[in-house]
């Protein structure tokens, strides 16, 4: 795999993916960047993220807002606050608003639909990231105007999934992804890289799963342990480089999809987002949650730029994008497949 060509239609075998994940990555990153440029161009899509509730009924072992973490100061944004933050993001120029929360049943189907309908009046795309819901809820959200839905699989290793997600069903997670595809959403998924007990073999399976379901957006996050979870102290120093390689191989297989340079990458490496943008990524999701709430959505600790206001961070990321010869997209950033 030393002579990768960015114009090649890659249909990598599992063995070839494993070989790439074991490599130093240099040729891989360069090729993934060329694939990104050739198929989706130099535009970087900025998507304003609103974390509207840190209340969650799940107990995922890796997550700082898991239900059993009693040290979290919980919050829910009001509908008015959500709309105010959305307007703020739109004023900054964002063409997509991402609504993210823990799995909080307080936000019923009707409440979510009402919020979607109000934000859609500003002519923006809406991405939801609110976990596992029924087919009927997903249909209602789509009918209300939601465009995309992000629900990460985290790992396709069923045994590891069961261990990391007590009382949750891997099969239901996969069914949610299929339901979203059937309903016509742009579907986002992704994985955590560096979970205790995770193998390169299972990471290769994750990448092949993304290809199998033909996901439209893939978020790759290096695992960062939270001190108030059962996985505290489990940080592997190789998580950043391995996450970067998983992201780059994903770009080779799914050339025209959207791939975010995740906040977790910048948390582990001060230049992590720029490195990711130069290794296959083409999306950044700045956090536009305001005030005290921004620090309370702590899935992992020491989140990059959490102490910056949205104006300052917007200016910072735009300057970084320009510094590598890229530019901020002026459209809604749908997949051009």
C-alpha cells in the first residue's frame, strides 16, 4: 500500500485496511487529503453546534454525562434559549445548525418538531444528534424539516459495544441507522478510537461498516477518558494518531462524504483540527452554546476552546482554515454524491 493514488477507486479489503492502520500514516494522510480535494474541494463547512441538554438516561462507560455521574451539574435549555443560540450562529454565517443532547426524554417528539420548525424559518439545514428514537419520531422530525441525523455506532465489535453500553442494544443502534436512511436523512455515524479492549481488527470492521451503510458523514473521535467514569485513567497516547488514520482510510473508501475535524482531536493535539483538515476532513462544528452551559456538556474533560466565546472561536477557526489555503463554504454542505 505504499503507492496510493488519489484517483483510484479504492475497494480496500480488511487486510489492506489493517495494513494502512499499522503504517506510519504519512503516505495515507497525504493521499486522503488529495482525495478530499479532488472529490469535495477546498471548502470547509462550518456547522453551529448547540448542546441543549446534558441530561441522559444512558450509562455509556466512556461518557462524562452518563446517568450515574452524580457530579454533573445538569441543565436543559429552554426553547427560547435554543432559538436565540441558533439565531446567533446564523448571524455568524453558519448554514447548518446542529442540535445535540443526551438522551433526554423531556424533549418529546412534539417539542423537537416545534424547535425544528422555528429554526427552519431561517433557511438553514438542521442536523439532529439526540440518540435512539422510534421510527415514528424520526419520521416526524424529517417531516418537520430535519435534514441530517448523527448517531455514532462507536464500535461494531458487538462484545465491546455491550461492555461499553450497559442495557443498550447494538442491534437497535444499527436499526436506527437503517431507519434514518430509509426516511431520506443524510446519515452520520462514526466511532471512538482507543477504547480499552478495542483492536485494529475491529477498527477495520468499523470502517467497512461505514462503507456498507453508505453513511453520508463520519465523525471519528479519539477516546479521552473522563475522571468521573469507569474508564478514568485509560488514555492511550496513540489515540490521536490512530483516530487520524481511521479518518483518512474512511476518506479513501467514501470519497465524497463529509468528515468533521472533531473537537476531540484538537483536545489531544493543539493543532489537531488543522492536521485533520489536512488528512481528509472537510467539516468543523464550532460550539455556539452560550455562557455557563458550554462548560457543562462535558462528555470528556478539558474540551478544546470550551473557554472561548463563539465570536472569538469563529474568528480563530476561520483564520486557521485560511492559513492552510482553504476557505469557508457558503452553502449548506450536503453530500455531493
